[in-house]
C-alpha cells in the first residue's frame, strides 16, 4: 500500500466515482481515523440491522465494488492539498499498524460495530486498495 501511495500522482485520472486523488486520500484518512481511535464512532442503526447480511461479503477476499455507497461522514467534496493528505494517510497507516491488533479491536466501526483487530486491518487494506485501484494504482 505504501509503495502504491508513493506512486500516486495528483493528476491521476479516476476510473470511477467523484473524488480527485487528494480528496480520495483525505477520505481514506478519515476512515482510518476510526480504526486508530482518533475519530470515535458508534454503530449506526442501519449497520445493526444489515451487518449480518453484509459482513462476510465486505470482509471476505473479494475487492470492493466500484461506486459502492459511502457513509456521508466520510464524503469529501471540498478541494484538498494532495501532499498534505498523502502524508496524513501514510502517518495514519503507520500509527494504525504500530498500535496493533489489540488496540484496533477496541474501536467501533460505524456500520460493522465491534470488529477484531484482524478484521479492522483487512477492512482498512481493502478500502485503501479499492481507492488506489480507482486511480490506476
């Protein structure tokens, strides 16, 4: 992921969606902040209801679908500084991994609720991978 982030450029064309590369980096950082504990979340009612039906498909090996719905909390539509956001995301990735599975397992996801540290890691990898593929990375 870090090597792919290093190769990402601000002028990369998106393959789908509405965000530009800088907005995507900010979006991924906001999502990762839930896993680091910087952005505490409570599980939303819709997640409590639907989570049993989607958990295995989202946390499984299959990559995320293009144009998947985005939680409004994580939508980024205003212009962002590419290098600032890339640095922010890289720093968050380091913090997330340094904190380890036990710390991640204490955080709550807005849709899935409580997850293990392993599940947090898999979800964050899949999310960032999804958005890097969005820009050909």
